[in-house]
């Protein structure tokens, strides 16, 4: 992990700001279709910036919840596969309060990254 500035998050934010404030208006005037595509790209950069900034802590929280829920350690991917297996096997369902708390928290973290204006 780089310790210098600008950070990954700061670089992504600066690029997004430039594209949104400078490039998109120029494209809108010259070529509206490209202006729309630029807005899509700017939104994608914003998601990457939030993922860079918020993702590691969200992953750590999800991992801790899964360890408690499943009762063993493993990688995030391994624990999610085990949870999926338990759900498919009918070992857990919506009556499991701990499961529902985990799913709600995980969904909230994912929405905060993908679309923070949603809630």
C-alpha cells in the first residue's frame, strides 16, 4: 500500500471531478451521446473511489460477522461459499435472526459503495 499522497481515493476523486466538471460539459455541447457515456464513466469512477475508501472496512466487518455466524475462520470468499451452501441445504433461512442481521448489514455496506444516495 502506497503511503504517499495523493491516495488512490484522492486520485480517483480528482479524475472524476475533472471529467464531470470540464470534459462532460464540453462533450455535451459537441457530442451529446459521448456526454452521456462520460457521465456513465464518471459514475463508475465514483464507485471505484468509494470502494477504495470504504471497501476494506466493509470487508472486515463482513468477515467478522461471517466468522461469528458460521463458527469458524476462513477467507471472505470461503465463508461466503459456506453460507451459500448452508442456505442451499436449508440449514439456515429467514427465521435466523443472526443471518438476517448479517445480510442487512452486508447489503447496507454494498449500497453505500454502489449508490450512497439510495437510502
